[in-house]
C-alpha cells in the first residue's frame, strides 16, 4: 500500500513537473511576445487545458504578430507620408515654397497633406503677390518721393516768386498811391486853371468891349474934328478962341494917344478926353476972337488931329482884333480844359481803384505765400511719411525675397 502511495505521489510529482514545464514554456513565449518577439512558437501539444491554452496562445501570438506586422507596415507608410509632409514644411520654413506634397488619400494624413499643399499654394500665391506688391510699393514710394521732392522744390520756388510778386505789388501799391496823390493835385490844378482861364476870358471880353467903345469914341472924336474943321472955315471972328481950342485939341489928342498907350485895353481915359473936348468946344463957341490966319492954322491942326485919331483908331482896331483872337484861343483852352477835367477825374478814380486792387493783390500774395509755406511744411511731413513707407516696403521686400516661389 505504501508502494501505491509512493507511486501515486511520484506520478503526481511528475505531472506537476510537466505542468510547470509547460507553464514555464508558455511564460517564456509570453515574455518574448511582451518583449516584441512575435516569432515565438509554443511547441505544446496534447489534450487538456494546457494543450488548449497553448494552442489558443499560439493563435493569439500569430494574430498579434500578423497585426503587429500590419501595423508596422502602416506605421512605416505613415512615417513616409509624415516625412514627406515634414520635408515640404521644413523647406517652407526655410523660405522654399516650391515643394510639392506627394501624399494622397482619404485618411487624416491624406487630408493633412492636401491641407498643407493648399496652404503652400496659398502661401506661394500670397508671397508672389507680396513680392510684386513690395516691388510696386517700393517703386511707387520712390516715384512719390521724387515727385514730392519736385513738388517741394516747385512750391518753394513758387513761394519765392510769390514773395517777389508781393514785394513788387507793395511797390506798385506805394507808387499807385503817389500817382493818386499826383492826380489829385493835377485835377486841382486843372480846376484852378479852368477857373483862371474862365476869369481871363471874361476879362478879355470886357477888354474887347472897352476897346470897341474906344473905337466908337475915336470915331466920334474924329467926326467932331470934322465938324470943328467945317465950323473953322466959317468962323473968322473967334480966331483967338479957336486958336486956343486948336492948341488944346492938339494937346488933348496927344494926351489921348498917351492915355491910349497907358490904358491899353481899358482906355478909360478917353471918356475924360471926350468931356474936355466938349468943354473946349463950348468955349470955342462963345469965343469972340476972329483971326483968320489962326483959323487956318487951327484947320491945319484939326486936320492933323483927324489923321492922328484915324491912326489911333486903326491901332485900337488892330488891338481889339488881337484881343478877340486871344479871347478865342483862350475860349478853346477853356473848352479843352473842361474836356480834360472829366478825364482827369476818370484817371483819378481809376488810380484809386488801381491802388485798392494793388492792396488786394498784396494781401492775396501774403495769403498765398503763407499757404505755400504751409504746403511746403505739409510736403515735408509727407516726405517723412513716404520715407517711412519706403523703409517699410524695403523691409517687406527684404523679408519676402527669402522665399522661393514657383
């Protein structure tokens, strides 16, 4: 019986050792799989739980190996795709936008590749546009800067010209004021000249009238001399008185000539001579001396007085004609002065308007000069802004020039 027990115990021990060996074999295979060795083979066969477990584990290991191989293939494919995408992205990060993502598919990597390619295309287009725009902006900024410089120089020149014009307008305004004052004086002188000429014309007309009266008086005196001459022929009893009358008449004739020369155009003394002649004639009428020889001498004196009076009358007529001619000329002068007076007034008014216009021009030139100065300052500010724009455009151009585009 003890032998049976030992035999049983030995079989159990052998069975336990066999089970432990199989379990160790399974654990070894599991450890290999755990370590990544999917080629492990479980060489356990037989019936029972260990055999089924070994067979199931072998199937599982084979499945894991196949799945792992498939996943490895997928991972390698994914890595190649990611490397391709990463290569293009790396090139883009260094400025090369010419890369092409040669990855396709409907999975996430394919969509990512399509998105990266679309992004590269957009960046390519954008950078190309930015490069062209940068060139255009730089060129435009350069042209604008040159134009602004030219405009600044032009406006500065215009400002200088405006200042010169303003100075000239100021001089013109001052000269115009002087001319206006001169025209005022000329107009006043012309008015005084017209008044003086009119007064002189009136005096000449009165002088002409007086001379005409003198002529008429001389004619009257000559006629009276003729009467005296006729009466002297018939008077023989009043020779002494007639002689006195003849002497006085001769003296009066001389005085009349002297008075005529002194009086000139006035000749007021002839009225006194006429009165004296009439008084002497009255004395002659009442005289009682009768000397025939003296009558003859008186007749001779009267004849001489008549001739002198006629000569005097001719001289007075000539003087009256000259006075009439001078009066006519003075009348023409008055008419011309009267015609010139409105012209002087028009010129005077025009000079006032010109003075006002010159003043307005001066004020406008001052305002224009101030505006030109403000324009120069504005252009200088614009030049500073253009310089900043040019610097920004050059920086932009320098930045985008690092990119390569297709």
